[in-house]
């Protein structure tokens, strides 16, 4: 069942490619994909069907969803240059965290902290708010939380 939910995310993501950005169909597919991401792991744990294949399928579905969203959203919204620079700084911190985690443990280490989960939720909600809240405010808020989460992750990885 969990893998079926994950496949729904992949299908929604692919169909999303063909929908006009911010149309009702876009929102329905976007929200369906996002909700499927939130529940597939829970379903797998509750039903005792957690598997390596399911984890890899979930990662693949996440990747497809993120790439499709970037393809659709980046051309549709104006992102201030200072916000782009801030996002690049966060990405650099995250890459440094991955490298340090790998050097220390010889494997890719992911920290599933509360702040990382909050960041993920805020990033998911962000496209739903662009018509209501100016991106310079919502983007700054999300970037501030993401920066804190990335620094916290680096700190936690350095202590392991």
C-alpha cells in the first residue's frame, strides 16, 4: 500500500508537468503529491511493510516531484537576487554537511531533525502562498528557518 501511495506521487508529478502553473489542476496535483509524501512512510511503518525498495522508491518520487516543481515554478515566479544568493548559501551549507557526514562515517548521513521537517513543510507550503504573500517575505522566512536547520544539522553531524 505504501509503495502504491509513492507511485501516486510520481504519477501526479509527471501530470503536473502538463498543467498550467497555479491552475486548479496544478494545485490539486501538487497537494496530492505532497500529502502522499507525508503519509507513505507512516503507512509503511503502521503496516510493517517498510522496505529498502520502498525507501528508494520514496527518494526517487521525491526527486521527480522536486525537479518537476522547479521546472514549473522557477519560470513562473520572480525570485529576488538576494533570495537566490541566500538559497545558494543554504545549499552550500547542506553540501558541506553531506561531505562532513560522509567523511566521518563513510556513508551519506541525513539528519531528520524537527527543524529539517519544518523546513520541508514550509517549502511545500511556499508555492501555495505566492499569490497571497510577497515572495520576499515568505522566502526570507523560509530561508531563515532553512538556514537554522542547515546549521543545526552541521552541528549535530560534528558531534557524532
